[in-house]
């Protein structure tokens, strides 16, 4: 009897609950009423009446002063309001109006305004606004370019703009992608960018539509992508407790690695075309081609010597770096002549002489070592640093003279000279110098990071095992710097063009 009573009570309560929920749903009012249908979002844009859009003048009346540093934030609120009301075309047109009226005062203020607009469009995924935002990239100041680029690569449709490398939108998209990938790799942007962006998909699309021509931007982007393909970003602690984001990162890395063979083939083939491209390039494009030659270690010694008088100062500095990888005996003579010039301290000629001295690190011979010793004995501190940075890469011929000066300069009053002398001794395998750096690697994070960067910058491959251990450090900043140092040391022995 009691069982039947219990069953009847349960059924009564269930029916009452269902009736109550139905009554609540019937009485609930909708949060918004759509003012426009978005079925013809792409076809009927020109039919939107101007009165339905809040123009710049309207924004001023609702408290959006264009000159105010947070005008972008207030515009974000208006965009969100239009988007929540399903007025999609109104939101797009409002964004267009704001992009045409970017504050023209302070560069930081106007750049922050553009960053706020890009953030708003990305949150609401207004992909139709991406071409307009890409065209504004050059208006953003250098300090905020990584932040602005980070907002743009978060658009779902960003990868689609890399399918046509000759179009302006694609050129801007490649520049944006290069800056973001480089900033993430160097720990300037958070690792979470990998979970919000589509790096692998973008590179895959670019590989599928890449023209078989010398394009410095494509070369630099492929080199950066190959550096990323060597990393294991999906194992980063940022994604350890989030399986969905970790899986997204794993897919993007998989896309990069699938495209690596295509990138390697392109870089290998195009490296043979770079000497001819340098000879035929317009004067304003030579710096970019020289940068590509340096990344791929292409021997362009003879074209550089022929064009030397036509290069400007910055191009000559870059050209001297490229000459360090030339195998032509005439190049060594040219570099020795540049380094041997009597120049005034602090002059542009001294910068060229110091750059030439650094490039002589790959030309071991007695005349070069005598010139290095001359720099150490009679040069300025800048000249001494340049000479020290070119020493220690090979076993010295004038061993006694070289080691005595290195040990003396480790006690120099100038900290840059002391640091360069310590690095030169470490490259030669001096146990005392290596132990100093080993101890620094186990200090607090700030000191350890400085030591890691010094090892990478100075090419001290003796400490590679210690860097491998730090790639598993509990400190994420130390871990990222260690990975970067390991990869930079690896590139010294195995260039990306032939890997």
C-alpha cells in the first residue's frame, strides 16, 4: 500500500514541475528583437539605410570622444550592442566609419584605438572587417604592432587571406603572421596565442599557393614557420589542464610539420636564385634580399663586391654580415681591407670596420689573428668587443699571444669587454669560463635567463647539455629561453635551408 502512495506522490510532483517550467518559459520575454535579418549579409550591404547606423557624429553625442585614449573601448561597447541586437551590417558599417576617423594626434593613442577596434571585431568574429584592419597595419606604432597583429590572427578567416600571395591583403597578412610567430617564439607574446590563432592552417594555405619566385617575405615567413615546427608547444604548461586547447595547438603544429617538406623544398630551390635576384633587385629591395641570404647562408660574395658602391650604409652593414658565409678567397681580402682602415672613433666607418672584424670569424688564418690582436691592443672598446666576438671559433694559430690577451681582458674595466672576453674563452673550452656560466644557469630566473641569452648569442656550444636540462625547468620563462637557445645553436651547425 505504501509503495502505491509513494509512486503517486512522485508522479504528482513531476507533473507539477513540468507545468511550472512551461509557465515560466511562456512568461519569459526575449532579451532582444532583431532589427535586420542577416541572411543577406554579403549581398545586400549597400541596401542598409544610413539612418540605421551610428555614425561618427552620433558617437560624439553618446560620449565617444575620438581624441580620448579609451575611445576604442567605448566603440567596442557600441559594436557589442549592435551585434547583440543582430544588426550585423550596422556593426560592420560602424567599424568602417571608425577606421576612417582614427585619431590623428599621438601615435600611441591612435594605435591603441586601432587595437581596441581589432579586439572588438575579433571577439564578435566580424570577418568582413579583416581586410580593412589589415590595411591599417602600417598606421600602428612599432611598440603596439605585436599586440595589434595578435588580434588579427585570431580571426577565423585570417588563413584565407594567405591564398593569394600577390594581393595587398595577403602581403599585410604575411607581415602580421611573421610578427606574431616571432613574438611568440621569443616569449614577447603569451603562449596562449597558439590556442587562439591558426598558425598551421595559415602556413599550409600559403604553401599550397606559393609562387615559385624570389619573395623575401615568403622566405622569412617559411624560416620562422620551420623554427616553430621544431617546438613542442602543445606540451606547454599553459595547455596542460585544458585538453581542448591543447588539441587545437597539436593540430596547428601537425599542419606546420606536414608543410615542412614543401617549405624546405622551396627554400632550397630559391636559395640558388638569390644571387641573381640581388643583382636585379631595385635599390630599396636589396636589404630584404640580403636578409634572406643571411638566413639561408647563401654565398653572394661576388654580387656584393660588384654592387658595393651602390649600397647605402645600412645595406653595407647587412652585406658584411652576409659575407661571413662566403667561400671566396677574395672576400677575406675585402673584409681585411675594410677592418684595417684608419677610422675615427664613433664614425660610420668604424661601424663598418667592426662589422668586418666580426665577419672574419669564419676566416681563420695568421693575418686575421694579427689584425684581431691589433684591435685588442690599440682599438676602442667597440673595436675590442668586435675583435673578441670574432675570436674563439677556431683553435688559435698564435695561441700564446691570443690567450694572454683574453685572460687580461677578462679583468677589463668595461663590462662589455669583460663579457666578450669571457665568451671567447668559453668558446675555446676554458674550464674556468665554462664553470662561471654553468653556475649562472642555476641562479634565480633573471640571472639564468641572461646567461642563457649570452650562450645563444655567443655560440657557446660546450654548454648545450646544460641547456637541454633547462628545457624541462619548472620556470616557464627559463624553459622558453632554453628552447630558443638550443634551436639557435642548432642553426649554427645545420642551416634551415638544408635541414
